[in-house]
């Protein structure tokens, strides 16, 4: 980290007499006192627990300095910077540090696929630049500034994921990060409970343009009619992606469980991504468009996509000890995303049965029942042999599926019956079968995935 104590003090307008301490280099910063290392700046955030109460642990771990915003006296043995709000101070410091280090910033949002798209984009740009990306899902008002302040000194391209569940959140993140390129993966129904409609979600996602450079690039899905009207009046270059008429248009050549190959816009170059699904090709089109914007050769873009590393639990293929193929996609879910996964899964080659395990999709608001029931259209007994449903919201889907599935091929479990679900699933699955698990993260289906792997 290229930042000194005095520099940080000026950046956050610290109100105490910080010059009474000699200036020194900060080695980094952390808001978790457990992972502080020597010379770090400690950020005591106020959440369920007040970070200030962990100051002794931070000092013991070797903290070099700390922000401070409580009425209690700051520790004498540690240089502190008095601020009104420690989170706001971290955000202000990130704004300052971003201007100082001046990487090119790429921002990615969307109802689904933003983490995978971030991973793909970073892999592509890494073929030519020093890159750094959002780690895990650090994509909110804490995680995004933290990511900025964690980037390596030589970072040339910073790829930031932006998440939200309410209006104005992405507006804040975009103004903080000031991206040069912005991309929206898709408009689904995630957080529709808070935003009222898909139109409301589209407007919230378009907030990513709030801080976008005037001569920057905005990438949007060609097949989403809600976004095009919202681009009117923008000065930025706008590029579309998709499978119909689009600036970056894909034709799928081969679709397998472990990979998907495709071509774009009539080019002879064959792109291959190590993940299944048409929806993941859409994510790759964003990464290709960004690579093209930064004038990477087709060969470099091709090489980056071929070996990108997927963040855990995002469309991840696993294999049990008995040979069962497991498609784990249990981090988030909304109807559009679930339907895309099921459509893709239905066509995947398998030597045994295809089985789907589907859990509740959360935060869908008053239309949740209808949205869960609509998934029935994407489940066909001829393609997906058995279905296991989990959660109170999935009961409406169960009631639809009993009309088309035999009684012993459709299973329903309440949320408190996860153990019974796991036992039933293990009794159903045989070597060479293929199973997909999809639900919102709050349903905890990752535990079922782990149990299948261990058995």
C-alpha cells in the first residue's frame, strides 16, 4: 500500500491533532481485528458489534494506527485519526486512493452473473495488464472501498463488482468508483420485493452510469427491452451483447457439461469457456466486449476466457466419490436465473438420470408464489427425471409439478427438513447420475452439496 498515516489523515479530514505522531508508511488496512498484520490501519466499523471494542486485539496483532469515532477515549499507545463515521472515512480514503493510484476501473452489476462476469473479465484483461478484482462478493458500500484499498500497487485494471438490494446503492458505488467501463449482465427479479418491479430493478442497475466516465463504455444485454430506453441522453459509447442482433453476437458451437464453445460475429475464432450454459456465454460476451474496448487481440481474449477461475458456488461442477456429477449453483437465485440454469441443465449429456434440487428464491415480494410456480414450464419429466423441492415458497411449484410428474418422482421438504432432504437425495442418486442444486444463499443448500461430496 502506498499510503502514509499523515496522508490518510488529510484524505479523511481527521479532526484530532494527528501531527503529534511522526508520519509513517501504512502497510495496509483491515476492519477485522483478527487478520490485522503489523503496520495496518484498523477500521473499527459499527455493525452488530462495535469494532471499537476490538481495539486491544488490533493492537496485539500489530496495528500501526486506527480510525476512531466513539466518545470513549482512544488508546494512548496507538496513533489514531478521529472521524465522525469510520465507514464514511474508509470510503473517503478509497476515493483518495483511487485517484492517487489511477487504475482503469471496470464496474459490473446485474441480477445474476456479475461475479462470473467479473472473473471472466479479469482473466481476459490479465492477458495484457496488471489486474485486481473484487474478492468473493465484496460488492457493497463496505466491500467496494475495501477492495480499492486492497489493490496491489501496480494495478492497471481494477474490476469491481457492484451489488444492491435497494435503489440508490449502485448510484453511490458508481460515484465512488468513477468507472471507465460499466456492464449490466441481466435484469432479473432479485430484490424485486424492495424495488417493486423489473422496471424498478432496471433503473436501479442503470445507476451504474452515475459515475461512468463521459467518454466511457456501457455494455447492456440486447434482449432486455427495459434498458434501451434508459440509455437515451447518455454521452458514453453503448455496446450490446446477445444471441440475436447485437454488437457482440454469439453462436454456440458446442455445449458440454464441462465447457461451452462459441463464435462471435462471424469470426473464425472459436472461444471456449470452462463452464456450461448459454447464460455463461452471455457473461463471456461482456468480457469479450471489454477486451475489445481495451484493444486486446482475439487470441489474448480467447486465452483469458479458456482458463478463467470461477468464484466458488457459481455454476460449479463437482464430483462425488461415487461418481455423481453435481452442478452447484447455490449462491443466489431469481426466476430468470433459475429458468436459464434449468434450460441448460435439461440439455446436458448424462449417463444416468438428471435430478434437480430447487430451494426458495428469496426477496421476490407479493408475486413470489406466481414466480415460483412459473418455474414449472422449465421442468420436463422426459429431461429432468426427478425434482426435489425445498422451502415454504417451493410448495406452489410442487403443486404444479404433481400434475406432470409421477408421485414418486417429485419430493417436497419444508425448510426445517434439510436432513430428510439430504437423506432422500442420497437414496435417489446413483453413480453416473447428474444433479443440479439451485436456490438463494439463505436456504443453505451448500450444506447439502458438501454432504453429497462427503458421502
